[in-house]
């Protein structure tokens, strides 16, 4: 297992807030680390390494009682602070005499997701300012299980040249496959965070969104705010006032398996959640076999490993961004061949 500080010290989603009821431990995984996620009687969420320090039993198979989680093997009970507070085989021992402690992780609830940091958080959860815009409706999509690395999935999300082939008839068509010039730059601001962005991305799409009944020119912008978080916005030029943001948040299970969470923030108030999810599902499920069949599954950061052209400038900027951060997990580098 690679313990990559770039990702260990960052925040990643491990579940949806609405799908974690009180009193039920749930297993999860992040960066090859098995986790147990549970909510106590005060509605606080806790995330621990899924291993009882006594004999290594999975705590996710245990039970929650109020503000405590009890291991299913020997009944050792841990309080919400992670300290053991009761051993049934030694009932006379309590308080300071019990020194066992689980490995607890930092956790936050934001944007309707449960975010976890396995290491020491260098900053907060990735910025997603569209989520706080009350004019935009929020819809959660996924999660999608993908047999590929997080960086490959992000790079595909940033790529427009595949629209005419992978999403033909929806986001593109072969007769209009040409990609016009667009701008890529670093950015940093108090609202959107910092990273890299692409602007002025104009494409023609037969059906740019679930409401569209015909083709139109669409203006995209993309921004990468963390190694495994990217957000796109799109506005069909033929429909004034329509706006959509698609926020991609990845949960790297291993280097080459990923759980994908997507949040939509959009002006479409006409359709139901299921209609909006169905459209997003159709798009993403066209992408999934593509990223699962790229070789290697880890994104190459080595010079000359893959051939690039001018319209790949956002992809190349993303690769430079990861390389400058020193990322090693889910990528191919000279140090991680």
C-alpha cells in the first residue's frame, strides 16, 4: 500500500449523509484502508479504521449503542472518543485502566456527503460554491463503481474530444468532432479555491441536458480544485438563464478501483430527481467502459508515455498539476513504475 501524503492529508467522500442512519455501523474503504462509519445518538458521525485493536475483528460487524460501538468478537466497547470503556471478560477494569483505543479519522459532513481525512488535513473540504447558490437545485448521482484509477477518471471528465465518439447523439456527433481553442490557466480565489481551470470551451451538442429537444452550442468551463475533485459548468448558448454545474468527487478505494460521487447544481426545476439522475447515469455509464479499458489504469505522468495534441491542453495541465504536487497514488511515475 502506498501511503501518499498528497491524498492521505486531503478530504475524500465515503458516503452520503442521508444514507447513514443512527445506530448502524457501515463498512467503507479509502486509499486501501478499511473503515467503519457510524452515527451516534447525538447525530455525530465517526469514522474509524475498521479493526478492533484487541484481535483485529472488523468493527463494522459490531453494534452501536448510544454513543458507543461494541465489537462482535469479544464485546469490547469503545466510546465516541475511540477509547475502550468496557471489556466484558474483565468487568472490574474501567476508566484509566483501559488503554486500548481505535484509530479514528477526521470527519466532516458537507454538500450532503461524509468526508474523511486519513492523515492530517492541510486545508478544508474542496470548495464547491455552486452548492450554496439557492437558485440552483441540488441532485446527488451515483455512486458509481469504476475499475480504474481516480486520475484517469478525472482526466476523462476534463476531456471534450471524446464527446463525439463516446457520447454520440447526446454530447457530440462525429461530423462536428473538431475542438476549438480554449484557455487553460492556474487560479486561486477565496470562493472557488485554487487549482487549474479551462475556460472558453465551446462545443456543439445534440442534447446538452435532459430538457434539451434539439442541438445547440454549449459553453463549458472546467476547474480542478484537488487531485480527485473537478467541477464543470455548462450553459447552452441557445437557452438564456440555463446553468448547470457538475461536481465530481472521487473515493479512491485502491489505486485502480474508485467510487464516484457526482453532485448536480442546476436551474432545471421542471424535472424530477429520477429523470435528472437517469440522464447523468446514461452519460457516466458510457464513460465507465472507456476508463476501465485504458492501459495502464494508473495515469502516466512520465514524459512521452502517451501522445498528446493541442486540444489535450487541459489534460496536460492536469498531469503537470499532479506531478507538481508529487502525487504517487494512482499514477505512473519514475518513483512508482
